[in-house]
C-alpha cells in the first residue's frame, strides 16, 4: 500500500498511527530528526506542531505559551484521525519542551519518549489485533488496524538502548532490493501505544511485583505475543554488541525469539554496515570466546525488561515468562532452540569473518590456521556443512604444518577434525589415514594420552567398517588400556570401550566374549546413576538384547529390550527417535514369537514417535508404516494393511518419485493387500 506525500503529514501515518510501519518512511522520518527538518516542517506524525523552531543548542524544541494543536486529516476518505499531542485535541503545548540530547544520538527509547508517546497521548488503544485480544473490550480498533497487521511482513526485536539510526538502517539494508512501499514491519516502538502499555504495567504492579494470575499483562506475555509473531513472514533481530560481546539476556526478547523458532519462521540478524564490520573484526580476532559468550543463552537466568515503561513501576515480566516455560515447554527445550539458532548464525558469520580476514596481509599463517579450525568446528557441529568443514580443516592442517611442523599437537587436532568429517561423508579410506596421522603425533606427546585413546577408538570403528577386524580389535584394546591406566579400571570410558569392542565381536558371532564385555560394562555402570550416563546403560542393554535374540534366548532378550526402552524414555523423552528404535527392536522380537497383537501395538507407538520426531512426510515414517503393514499382513488384516501402505506410498513417492525402486516395491505390496482384501 503506497502512501502519497502531502503537506499535512499523512506520509507519516503508518509510522505514528501504529498499524505496521512502511519502511521507506522510517528512513525519511529519521532524516527529519537528524537534520533538523523537524523544526522547519509541519509533517511530524499525526499532530501538526506549530512550534517556533529549534533552540540555540540545536536540539531543544521550544514552544510559546498558547501554541495550538491541529488534527491532521489522513487517508483517502479524508476522515480525521484522533491521535493528538500534548494538551488534548484543543489544548496547548507546555511553555517549553526540552529534548535532553541530540536527535542524532537518540536511542529507541528516546524516540518513544520524545516522539511517539507525545503524539499518541490521548489515544487509549494499542493498534494491533493481538493486543486487542489481550486487552479485552477496552480496546477500540477499526477494520484497517487488522488489515495492516495481516499485511505486515517482518517482526523486529531490538534493544531499547540501540541507536535508532542504526536500527532503521539495519532494516533498510536487510530489505534492500525489495519494493519498500509494500513492506510493513512490526517495530514495537512505533506500533504500540506506550502510554497504554505503561498503564497496563502500572496496573499490574499494584497487584505485587510478580503479578496476578489471569491478568491482562500476564495473558499477553504468556500467550498473545506468540500469537502475534505467528502472523508474520519473517523475524528480524537487530542488536549492537560487538565492542563487548555479551549473552542475550532479556526474558521478553528471548521469549519473542523462541516464539519465532517455535512457529518455524525465518529468523535473521540484521546489522548496519559499520556494525557488520565490527562483527567481522570481533569474530576474526576472538572467535572461540565470542561463540562461548553469545551461544550460551539460559533463559532461566534472564532479566526483566527494565525499559521505558518500567521506570516508575517495576514488573517482573521475567517471572511471568519463566512460569509459562516451566508449565509448558521446559527450560531445556527453549534454551536448546535459541542456542542452536545463535550458534548456527555465528557459524555462518564465521565464514564471512574468515574470508574478510584473509584479505589482511598482516595476518600470520598460524592465526589463519586457528581461525579455519575454529570456524570449521562451528559449521560442522552446528550446521553440518560437511564439504565446507572439510575445506576449512584441510586449510588448517596445511597452515599448522607450515607454521609449526608436522609433529605438533595442533596438526593432530586438525587432522582428527578432518578425519571425522571425511568419515561422515563415507570417505573411509582417507579418514583412516588422517586418524593414523593423529595417532602417530599423539603417541609422542605424553599430555595427549586421552586424546590418543579417543583416536584409537574411532579408528578401530572405521577399520571394523572396512572389515579389518583383527587390527580393529587390537586398537580397541589399546584404547581401553589407556583409559584404565589414566582414569581407573571402572571409569565410564572403560565401559564405553567394552561396549564398542563387544558390539564388533557380536557381529562376528563371537557371542560368549561379547556377552562378557556387555555384562562387564553394565557392572561398571551400576556405580553411575546420573541421567547423562543412563543412555550408555540403555545401549548396553540393547546390544545384549540383540545378542540374546540371535542366540534365540528370547526371554532374556525381551528383558534387555524392555529395560533399554524404559531407560531411553527416561533420558530422552517419549518422542525421541531412540525411543522408536527401542520400540522396533522389542516389536521385532515379539514378531518372531508370533505375538502379533503386542508387536502391532509397539509398532504403532513407534510410528507415532517418528511422526513427532521427523514430521509426518519423512521417509523414516514411511519405513515404520511399511513395517506395521507387514505385520498386519501376517495377521491377515489386509484392509488395515492397505490403508497403512497407501499412506506410506504417498510419502515415498513424494520423496523419491513414482519410478524409484522403493516406490515400486511399496506399490506392489499395496496392490497385493488390496487384492487379498477384495478391494
């Protein structure tokens, strides 16, 4: 919706009549403030200010007694809009109105105090559909308000102390190339009536610092803010922190961000050009520390939003938000979601920082090696960009070798990282070579014994994958021996070693040796009751169950599978993929015993878990449905099997195409069931 400029100020109607902000006018509004046009024109906001100009110090706005306020006309219908400034619709300005600092230095809070609040002083509503829901019948709003909110494309969060100039330019930079006349953003400093919000907080504060259950403010913080966020196309974060990076810590902003991630909205961090340069310099000079500082959000320890409307009446909105988290998602879910986003973003920024740093002729090869290795770890662990990580780790190895020689521990570190990425991509032969390189270096470094054991264990696993079993067995024993000598014979890592070696022996059908190792691992793990260690106990029980099932010791196998399932549920929750795997293993055992009814129940539970974990259109779900259909066919429930296979076929065809062998196999099974069912 394009606004036509006019002398009466309707160009700013989108800004100060807060119905979603037209971006092209934000920049123009900012220019008027910064360059002093605010004192020469009558186009500010919704009130025509007939003041006499800017004071001698350049930013004091002075008014004479008796100056009047005129109400602007706006919109195609020329109807009056009832937002006014100081004094009411027919009142007068104060004798003087002093802005305490230059508009060039205004923060977002200053814009609220000096512009938005005065311009909306007599307006008693918050102009947003969601705020209407939260504020009940007290809100007046017209059809236009709702329509503009629905048109809004971006929701923005930022620090109230951020320079307004930077905020606006970061928005403009992000939207460069788009038709700005059609872009609307939800920027709370101009999309809310702050006097009403202040009144809402003040009313809430009268009921005690921590609020009253069911109040308007509590209702808004708990539910309405996420409902609002769900309406927007994208979510933008603008902040100014690169001089002294610090963890994001305002409860309200973190809760907004989690809402965007929960609704799977595209989230972007937007920066001005000079802030982007400062970000590159910070990451290039101290990447690891910056990652640790910014990627460790804990909303449990976050702070209330002590912003402009909380100066006189303290309200602990953090308390309200934390109560909501405790009663719904849980801190782990919220923290993990936010930190995953931040670390992923920092990984992408790291690539830009490295590219920028390479242009500096003064940087040493060793500094570039450190940076390549650090950023490689980030893009690998957080983004799983294996080819990009491989390239960075190769660069790191070469630069470390050039700077420190071929036998330095940093070469071993980068070689290990490179081997890990190569193995993930199926490049096992080169991965084995790189692990061996790391082993050769670390054998001569007494301080690297535990890392040597870790290299041994991973190398043995790769060797067993390429059928070099005798060598793999020797290396597994070498890792276990180091863990025993360095950490003690009953350390958790010793149990890990027993499990890994036992699993390899199980696949070779060396059952007595494997059984002894699994049981020894379980004996050690009885000493460790922490939740983090229970998953290893579940793995040991699961592998022991596989062994007993192969030996047809079905009663022992069922006990082991049941214990593994119970532990995985306790550690990972009901909807974790590992739960689906445990359900499948137990169902498979019951199937071989022809206990079809029990197996069917477990397989249906497994499908439900996979749907929650991966989404209902994932191929993993299709595999679960096919397993269930196979069991139903054995029970001669052909109609039920056909319904299940139709669902599986739809997923498979959408994923791999109708002509793929897997699609054809699924279709053949479906047709067989339909034929036997007589349909």
